[in-house]
C-alpha cells in the first residue's frame, strides 16, 4: 500500500484538492498528517503545499479485520447487543442479542436503538403483544421477545430488511414452527413487510406495547395510527427523533390524546415515551 504522508488536515481544501488532482484513491487524516493512498508514485514535489511530504510503502491492512476489532458489545438496559464473534464478552446476567452488522439498520450502536431497548427493558412485557414499526434488523422485536413478550411483530416498509431480520432471529435461537418463530423464552416472533396503515394490520387485535424507531415527521403522520393500534393505556416508545424536532412529536402526541409523555436525550437524539 503506497501512501503519501504530508502535514495537514482534511479541512485544508487546497491540500486535499491537490492530492485528489494528483490521482489519490483515498484520503485520511491521522495525528496531524494527511495520508493519501496512491496506486503508484507520481511527481508531487512541485505541487504547492505537497513538497513537505514523503512516500511510505506500508504493509496492506485488512480493513475488514480492523473494522471488526472496532466493534464493541452494546449494553442497553437488560440486553447486550453483540456481533456473533463477541458473544463471550456479554456480562453475566445480561440477555444476549446477536446482530451481525449487515444490510439492515439496528446493530445497537446507534443511540436511538440503544435508548429504545433501554425503554423496553423497564417495561413489564410478560404476556404482552409488542409491535415494532420500522424493525430493520429486527433488533427491537427480538429484544422485546427476549425480555419476555408473549409475541412480537416487526414490520418494515423496506422488503430487504425482512430476510435479514429472520436470519438474525435464527442466530438468536428462534426456531421456526407452523405459527412462525418461537423464541428462547417461549414467545412468538414474526416479521412482515409493511407499515401501520397497511394490510398487515387488518383484523388484528390491538397491541399492548408499540415501539417505533423512525423519524419525527413520520411519528407525526402515524400518531393517530399508533393510537388505534395500541390498547388503551398501552405504552408507546418512539425514537429516531432529533432533539430539534421534538416539538413536532410532542404536538402530535398531544393532538391524539396520549398521556404521561416523557422525553429523554442522548446527544442530539431523543426518545419519547407516552401512554395511550
Ligand atoms: N428498529 C431498528 C432499530 O431500532 O435500530 C431499525 C430502525 S431504522 C432507523 C428505521 C427503519 O424503519 C428502517 O428499516 C426503514 O426501512 C423503516 N421504515 C421507514 N419508514 C417506514 C414506515 N413508514 N413504516 C415502516 N417502516 C418504515
């Protein structure tokens, strides 16, 4: 791997433009140096700003291995989310939820996923039917099931997420039977393509708990459907909300008559819980 290493930062537009113009295949900033990756040496000594640099021939890096090393278990309430190769790092007493980082959102590393699992962890889910709107990797529906829900259904508008969610369920020891998947705690789990106002919900009983990691504008649009899908008094857990968009969600919940609205922040992200 051939690198041209020159003092500077990615903020220096003149420098970065000169490196791209010279044919760099990638740029990186490390400890006060800009590192530009090249396929072969090119004359750079005459280029303004680049003269102080040096060529370094570095051993090839295994990016996949580096990336894997960077992943850590995520502890969220009573659940720890891990990729399969870190299962042994789950602290004793925590429920293990394996998610292979892949095509669908929801590895636990995002603040919104973490906050949603924390919110589910403090609810009494035993005997409850849980609906997870925007299931992605299936992480929240599976967390609900591990936390004791009688059944959990994850729906997503993106058809690509559904097979990924089923694969993740198998990884977590959910077994397939005639009535869908059965979890290690005995609860039922299913994933379907769809959304709240879709056919997936015709003739369904109401749900005891509804969790949705979407975004503020969509929560505003769906708030009336949340109300209809939930049993009276049922807890609603909403996230994917930027702090700046909280008023939109607050107003929507108020408009639909939700009560006990509580907000929580993690960095720029918010989670809102309420009761139907
Ligand atoms: N539930 C996972 C988590 O908490 O990490 C994934 C959340 S991800 C931020 C949002 C997911 O919602 C995506 O998989 C997206 O395809 C899905 N989505 C977006 N709009 C939707 C809608 N109207 N109905 C259902 N799912 C939707």
